[in-house]
């Protein structure tokens, strides 16, 4: 499992509330989580691979048609883009 954020702070506040329908006050519990994302995870696992695949796709069109590697680079680019090498966050 990939953790993409971490807990910075947790606040718990409890306050009694009186409603018109009941004689007994109810307790209201408010829990606040402050989370911080890990930016490096997004850069290394999403932005960087997308950029590399985009450059490879452009190189496929720049190569001359006589080049035998043009088809190979195109196949490899599509294969890598459909099969990610990292697990998806859950």
C-alpha cells in the first residue's frame, strides 16, 4: 500500500447541544484531521513518467519512415503506458 499523505495534526472537540425535541443534551464530537500530501510521490510516479512517454511519442514521429526502430519505439511506448510499474494508491 502506498501512503501519499501523512497526518500533521488531529484535533478533537466535544460540545453539548440542546435540541427542542429532547430534554437531554446531546454531545457533539468534532474530529479534525490536518493532512499533508507528499509532492515527491506525485512528481516521481505521475508527472515524470507522463513526460517521458510524451517525449518518446514525439520521437516516434520525428524519426524517418525508413528507420527500423520507429515501429519498435512506438510499440514500447504504448506497452509501457498501458502497464504501469508502480502500484496504484488505495
